[in-house]
C-alpha cells in the first residue's frame, strides 16, 4: 500500500506576537500537531511548509502536488490557515478544483504558560547561535 503523503502548513507569525498569539508563532508546535495527526492515520509528512499571507494559487503551494509528492494538505487549525493564506476559502476552492484534500486537526489550540512562551522565544530568537530547541 502506498503511503499518503502530507504537506503540513504552518503560519509564519512574527515573534513580537508571542504574548498574544503563541500558537501562531510556534511553527514547531503547529508542525508537531500535524505530524501526530498524520502518524495516527499512517500518513507520511512529505513537506513542512511555512507561509504568511500566500495566495491560494501560488506555485509554492502546488509544486509538490503537481510533481506527485503530496496527496493532501493539513494545518493545525483554521487560524493557522487564515494567517498562512490570503484566502482560506480561495485555497479550499483551489484544493477542490485540483482534487486535493485539506484537513485541519486542532480545533482547541494548546495553552501556553510563561515557561512555554519562554521556550518558543528562546528557540526562535537564537537560531543562528547553535541552539537546537531543547
């Protein structure tokens, strides 16, 4: 049986919004939610995508679909899609037109306490200093 290949969409949200929108800033957390969802279904994450306000028809979204390496898109939540895309409705329509499934998996976003926010801040503010996110 062939594996279902998934492209996980995460939203790029500025670190300055960490206090008000921690889940939208935490791209690693968004991708982790998608990875768990895919694993639970026996799917394979083929691509991790990071976008902010991309057009639904942008070639960066569709290149992996067109070359046959992605079968469906997944995002952690509708809010992630709303930040990642200029039009969620337009993206849903484009997915339907192209025959590609789109799933959202996390209606209740995780709660971030001060320690969790500090971990996200540390990871994102020191990426070139050799910090591995541990």
